[in-house]
C-alpha cells in the first residue's frame, strides 16, 4: 500500500530535468484511508517517510501545517511545489501544482 502511494507521487512529480520538488501533504494515514481499497487492507503506517537529514530528497514530503509552505519556499526557492489533496470522490487524491499549471489525479 505505501509503495503504491509513494510510486504515484514519485512518478508524478520527480523530473530530473526540472529539479527537485516539495509535496505538502496531510498525514499519510488520512491519505490512504480515503483511497478505495486501501482502508480495507489497512496498515500501521500513519506518517510519511522521514526526509534525509540534510533535506536533499528529490521529492521532499512535508506535513501540510500552517507556516510550512512559507518556510519551505524560503528554504528551497528553486524547487517545484505541490499539495496533495484528498477528495471525497474519484480520483480520491490529486497532486496540485502550487504554480497552478498542473493537477495530477490518483492513478495507481
């Protein structure tokens, strides 16, 4: 289950030609719980993977809390920014470019 979500994020936003990305997301458990089929399987994983200590991840996943986007934009001005949204109907999750140029639906 975790690998399906991470794979979708990585293949959607990782682009070696465009540089690194930041994805702002609510708790991992709240994300998988809303994707059909995943809640029935379940997992003990409720938090996103921890970033590397130097924050050099190609796709840096951060908790979407007040002030985090502003802090991350100051720390990583060269990165592309996305927000992971959980939806109540299909496609159930989407990555939205905070530059306003892309919406990437959940496609397992």
